[in-house]
């Protein structure tokens, strides 16, 4: 099922790209590294292109795209974690957050629970 969806997404993305440039007929670009891929990489035992949420699912993201396994493993999780933490901090500052914030201020580890004060967890 996941590979069938990946093939459908590939068809949409490759059609869009082909309308913009003739150099990439029946190919898609990974949105993270811009490497071009053909559709056959979806059917490898370990697919090189996988379906990924554009906005993390934990933030309510529903739109998906294809990204290469390499870039998604190295960059995707870092981008997602920074986006999630930023959204949590904005929600917390606005008084509508429900999840705790964790972070560092210099060498001091902190934890801030929603609608409460900052707690020093570990200081050097």
C-alpha cells in the first residue's frame, strides 16, 4: 500500500516537474538534497524514495511528498524537531501549549511545563 501511494505521488510530482523543465522527464527531485530520482527506486528492497509528511504529523501535517532516504535520515528529523520545538515554544508563550518545552540556556538544562514557571533541571 505504501509503495502504491509512493508511485501515485511520484506520477504527480514528475508530471509537475516535466511541465517546468524538459531535463527531468519521468524523474522527481528530493526536496532536501535536489538529487534526481527515477521511479524504479521506489520498488527496491530498501526504497531510496519514501513518503514523508511535509509538515510533521505531530503538528497536524497531512500533505506528503517523496524524499530520499539518505537526506530524510540526516536532515529531515533535525528539521522536524526544530519546527516542533518552535511551535511548542510559540504555543507555550501564547499560553495555549499543552506539551512541555525542554532546552538549554547556556550550559543550564531547563524544562518548562505549560502554564507554569521555568524549572532548572541540571546546572553545572
